[in-house]
């Protein structure tokens, strides 16, 4: 009986040790990246800069991003860009409505998880966290299935520019990446 209890306790300690190893703070696996002269952010260590071809294929845009990163599997992305529209900082509430309408126009369906204006390191950001759906095209075999995504996007409205910080991954990967997305967005520093 005593041997059985010791065996159970030993296995219990092993399970607790494994849980402790698996639940360590993911910020330990992150490092600060200088994105531009006036901005930096923490990103997971496995992220690498996207090359122009990679970004162009996945995020076609007339504007080259300030920075774009992806994970090793090229499924989870983070980018920083300058928005085409400019707003005054005092008009942040109006800008928030404009940005939200723009997001709803980009996708066939948007399920908003959280939205608002948040302060990070003394700066006010318009913030949207949502799941999205883009319908597939039944006539195109390569595009038949709907694209389901998870996005956390923040806009920094300044007098001379609007910066867009965007984290994206497939919706199925949201449980694995949502906490990291929050840590990334809270780590943004802009001078």
C-alpha cells in the first residue's frame, strides 16, 4: 500500500513538473525587435522578417509595410504599416468607427471579440480583436473553402500618420496564439 501511494505521489510530482514546464510565461520566448528608428515590439523568437515576395503574395497592397514578420510555418503573421487615411488625434473616436466599417467591408463575416481605445506606453490605440470569414469560390478548386481567420489589429492615430499593427493567424490556431497576440500588442513602443 505504501509503495502504491509513493508511486502515485511520484507520478503526481512528474505531472505537476510537466504542467509547470508547459505553462511558463511565453514572454521568455519573446525578444524585443526594433521595427523602425522610433518603434519596437516584442515578438516570438521563431518569427522571421517576411521578404517582399512573401508579403506580396499574402497581403497584396500598393504600400510596402514598415515591417512584416511570420513564424517558421508561415501561418502566423505580424505586420506594421501606414494607413492611407490620416486623422487628428482628437478625432480618435470618429476614426475608430471608420476603421471598424473598413474591417467589416474586408470580410464576408466578422465576429468581434473585443474593441475599444486602449492606452499602451502612454499612447492611445484603436483596438479590434475578431474572427473573420471570407467565402470560398466554388468555381475555383484552389479557393473552394472559406478562409477563417483570427485578427488582432491596432491603429495608432498621430497628427502626421496612422500606424496599423496587425496580428493574423488561421482561426483554428487562435487558442494557441491569442495570449501571445495580446502580449505582442501590449509591448508596442512608439516614440
